[in-house]
């Protein structure tokens, strides 16, 4: 292929081509139309299964029940963590959030109420875990029964809140919301 020779003025000796614009309206395809050979086109001999066409049954109640159980289990694990170092235990706030979010997303599907519920349950798991940790610590110090210590644990929890605790609650809330949304399966 050869390039056109430039003239003395730097312009090509070739005539300029015209720009073509179509003024015809775009053709509208019927709704739901898929062109033959395109992805999503049913095969000629394909007959859809009526059982598969029905939507998967909603299991929102089961998802919430399993998530509440996961919240309690996450709170127990968070409260009784063996390495009870106050400065680093807060970063485990994502674990109860993940434990709550997974059943909500997998069993509940894409229900729009489940991500806020996941955030609420994750924060509740973190709160109950902190209360359990305070109760266990007070029991080790005083030796009194756990039932009497629960009120003392709540008072101690209120007195010992730090600004970093808000960051941990933020991690739990955001993690519970986003993980619930990301693990959601289409229903």
C-alpha cells in the first residue's frame, strides 16, 4: 500500500471523502426479541420446564432465624475470645458481621430489607459480645454470679467506651450491610 504523494501545499492530491449520516429512524425490535444466533436465543426444539420457570420459594424467615442464631454464636465467640487484648479485639468485628451476613444473603436472596437487618444484627452481635466479655472479666475479678454481674457489665461498658469503639461498630454495621448484599443470591 502506498501513501498518496503530497503536493507543494502539503495537501494530498486525493479528493476529500464525504461524511455520510443516516437520517432514517432506528428500527425498533419488539420487546423481548433476541436475534437468531445471539446469546439468550432459545434453541428451536427447546421447551422450557414449567417447574424451572417458577421462582425459587422465598426463605426469608429461615434466613432471619439462622442469622439470629449466627448473631448469638458470633457474640459468644467475640465475648470469649482467648486473646482478650482490648486494643486488637475490636478488629474482629468483621467476623460476627460475616457470620450474620452469609445466611441472610444465601437463604434470603435479594430482599432489600435484609442488608439493613444484616447491619443491625452485626452491631447487636458486637454489642452482646462486648457485654459478655465485660461480664466474664467482672466474674473473674469479683467471683459473683453472672446474673448479678450483667447490670454491672452494662455500667462498665458505658464507662469504658472509647472513640475507637465507634470505628469497630462502624466496621460491623458496614460489613454486615455490604456482606449481606454481596452474598445475596437471586431469588
